[in-house]
């Protein structure tokens, strides 16, 4: 147990008591400030590192007294042990504390009333006897026993990992991944944690490895640092890193170990990983590119498969094309010349990209494409990268759209884990596949899609290339267009109805490097001047709580979405979420809530999934509402808007690190979504991320109303800044090289 450092020569105080009050607890650092009621009824303040505790627990603690300059005398705890409750009332509090899933206050009272002070011994050694208690059947008894044993395992893991400075939230992630084998797995190879566990970084794994005695120049350590650096680069959008940049980042990761790590030694470890086929190296133009194996295979084979699709697309007779185009034009006289050209190119090319800004008729073009291929009796599948985007295109076209993961039947198989069931050996049943919001497709998803398309199938990708690139690695849509090898059509005509919208007009102005119109008397675009970040944050809250709901009327939760460029500022994602939760969903006696990693989740809260969870079929950026919290079952339910219907998803309390409040989200996380109203602070405080494509993406998320809060200076910075996020990719180069089967 890691606590405060004790001074030499001072004895440790040993005290037994009941944790009467938890004044502060951080799940990230496991630091607790609490009040302990001692056996002699005296109350003392204790501080130190603890696993999750509940008020009412009995503890034996050892520590040293210290005097805090502000908070006075307190015991800094060096060692702690949980003591079994000595009274029936203590047992009831212990069992109903929420630590054991399936036991709430009512069930705890029944169990203790039946078994008395023998309760814990019976649960440990005669668990079948739980069924003697009224209301506990075979299944509930099994669930309670499983949770009770898991709880004991967790305590062992927490104590072990805290000895290495690992916080509670990270320890719980490890336990969810490795279960009762956690301690053994960590001891055998600490660096696996950085690869396997979301939120556990190399520094954490490295700290444990070094404490376990691994030398600083051990090959395992260097290879793990290379793998982790490439993995982090992929999270930032890079498919590879130039070797010299990779080595620089590795040395930074290892605390600038220039003296101890020669370039030759790094290169030797790199070549060993290449020999093991964990990495691939390839000379690209002036640099040697270093790829993590999955990204190398994805980039190289995506180029090959795209060439194959282009070559092998089925051909239609000139008469069939003429008849189909004539019929669609007759039934849709409003189609522009541009849109008719898209239809013609779709019938002559195996792979086609259709791009364009807001108001240029991309969705209408998709509907026309569906009609055209239907006349040709071709089976068409429609998909999008996210559930939100799939739902939107389903509503707009009348044809069911799938998420790409669902299209490819991503699911779990015993012994194999999660994978795509649709692939080269089991392709999708379609002659045409249309992908909407294609700018959101990253390289790995693109590769898995291409593998699942049968020979002769057509692929049509529709999206806005001027938006922010995909969250994952790669810059697929931009690379495909930039290669010049894939047929691309840019829709440029803005429809009259769209031209009447200042959202559309200003989005195009920003995209062309012009300041948006700020003083035009239109009802769908407003600019509210406020340079001070604190005042701007307050104005955003006021708009969401009062002004916009009254102006619309708009539902503050369902219709309004705050978008902001950054997380850690006065008007950033984190702080705005705290302010907006307090304003829109304040605490109340009848509202259940729970706390995870310092975040309060309350019934009715708007939340977002922040990592792909294929088991639950929820993905990074999906937004839903908290519709139930069951403290006895230690579960929280989030209802997400799915393609066809709302879908409830159950989270165990230990899984809440996958959720964050989403009253405010980053512009990056808003991709693929449309909201009736967006409110976006644009302040000079955000200068690091004030870019043209970010401002453009934010504005284009609004369907009915866009409100910008900030300064003209910040807007001007964003409009002028064309520096697109640089990503190391080479898909365009491979397409130009003509990599084929």
C-alpha cells in the first residue's frame, strides 16, 4: 500500500475504527480523505491511497500523524486492512454498500436477519444456503456468489497494483481484461497492459516492469516502446512513422534516454520486430516508413483491392444505361446536370467518389443512385460508418442503411474473439455498395470493407472531403481523391433552397477562405460576441437553458448540441459539461446517480461512448441518454438512437469509464452527426485547434440553427488557418504505383 512518506524515527500509529465519512475520493489517483470513528468514539481525519471504500466499513489502519497547514492534524495512512463487521448492523451496511452486485439494503437485511453474524462465513463456505433466504432463488444466489468472489479478487488486485502506484480506475480496467489472472499476467509481461487495456499507457507498464527488475535497456522494454509509439501514432491518425521520427519519439517516451540508447541499438530492436513480422519497413520517397503490421497490410491491400474493383466491375449495355437514366430523369425532373453526370459515371466505373459541401444535393444523389440500380435489377446495400449517420441516411432515402460493422457482420466467435464474418471467403450479397459519410472511414475499416466486396461489385463513396478526417488512422477519402486513380465527381451547384440558409452560405464561405456573414438578419445563423472565456461559457449555458428553448422551441437535450474545439479550457468540453449538467439536469431526491472517475452520472444525463465496444455494438462518438440506474445491480442503462429504433444498452458500474457527459462534445466527435441546433464557442483561447476545416465541420453539423459564441479575431484565425492535420499515409502513392494482384 502506497501512502505518505514516513519520517525516519517516528512510530506508526495503529487504529481500528469505522469509516464514518468520505470527504474526498479520486478514482484516478485512489487518494481518499475521510473521517474514521475510532473504537473509543473519537473521530479523526485520515488521508492516503485506498481502493473504493464505502462509508460504514470497518478498518485497521497504520500511519503517521502530520499537521496540514490548512486542514490541521490528520493521520497519513501507510497500511490498511478491511475488518469484518462485528455487528449485525455493520454486516447489513457492508453487504448493501454496493460493492457486491445483487445485494441492496432490502436483500442485505433479509440475509443478515436469517444468518446473523455467520453471514460472511456462510457466503464463503456454504453459498448454496443463500437460497434459504426469502426472495433468493438459484440464479440470484449464483449472481451474488459470483460478485462476492469477484469482489475479493478485485481487492487482491487493487492492493497488489497500488504497490506499484497504479490507480483504482486503471486497476479495474486490468481486472476486466484479465480477471483472476491479473496479477500473474502483469508479473509475466507488464507491457501487455499498454497494448491490451484502454487508458493504460506505456509509462504505467514501464514503471511496473522496472520495479520488477527489468533492465532499462532490455530488448523487451525497447520493443514495447516502439510498438506503443506506433500505436499512439495510429490514435493520432498516422498509418506509419518515418524511422527518424519514430526513434525521436521512443527516446522521449523513455525519458530522453540519449546517453544509454544508441541509434544502432534501437535499429537492432526494430529489425528484430521486422523479422518477427510485427512491423514492416519500406522506403517511401525520402523516408523509410515504419508500419505496425496491421496498417501495412491494410494500406497495401486496400490499394490492390481498389484496383481490382475498378477493373472487374460489371458492364451494362448502352441501351440499358440509356433506358435507366431516361426513366430516372423522367421521374426526378429536379435532378441537376451534375447529378445526372454522377449517375452516368456510377454506371461506367467500378469505384466512384462523390464529394460536395452542404446544400449540393449529396443525399438526393444517393436516392437517384438507388432508383437507377433498382431499374437495372441490381441489389444495392447502403451503409455509413456510424449508427447516427446510418439512421440519418435511412430517414432521408427510405432505404435501410447499415453501419459498416453491421454490414460486415462484426461479432464474437468462441475461440476467435471479435471479427468480421463477411470477408474474401464470405462476401456480402450485393452488386452495388454505397457508403455515406465516407470522410469518416478510416484505413482499417476501409480494408475490411474492400475484402468483403465480391468481384464485379461497384463501390460508391459519398462524403465531404473538406471536413475533418476520420478519427482513426488514415486519410482515406482525401488519399483516394488525391491519387487521381479513382474516378471522383465534386458536386458544386448549391440548390436555391440551400442558398437561402445562412448555415449553408457561411459554411461555403468558410471553406473558400472568406469570413462568414455575421450580421445578416436570418433566423438560422447567429454570432454572439464575447471575448472572455468565462463569460462565453456562461452565455453558452444561458442559451441552452433558457434562450434557445424559448426561441425554438427546442428540447435542450434532444435538439441542442454544444460543440467546442478543445477539452481543457474555460469553454472546453470538460468544464461546459459540468456547467450544463448542473443547469439542465440538476440533482434531485428522485434522481438516482452514481460517481465514476470523479464524474457524476445522473438519471436523464446525456452521455457519449468514447471507445468502440463491439460486444455492446456501441461505438466511439455514439450519444444516448441515461434512462435507468440500478444501484443494487450496480448497473446503468443508456438508450441510444439506433438505425431503426431506440436501443437500451446496459453498463456495469465498472464499465463507466467508457462513458462521458455529452452536453458538450468536441467538433471531432460530432462527425457524421446532424443536430437541429449547434452552439459553438470560437475563442482565441482555442488557437491551437482553430482551423478552417474544424470551423467548417462544426457549422455543417447544424440543420436548423447555428450559434457561434466568441470573437471575430478567433473566427478570422480559423478561416485563415488552412494547415490541415498532417497524417503519415501512403495510400495515394500506392494507388499511383498501381499495386495489383
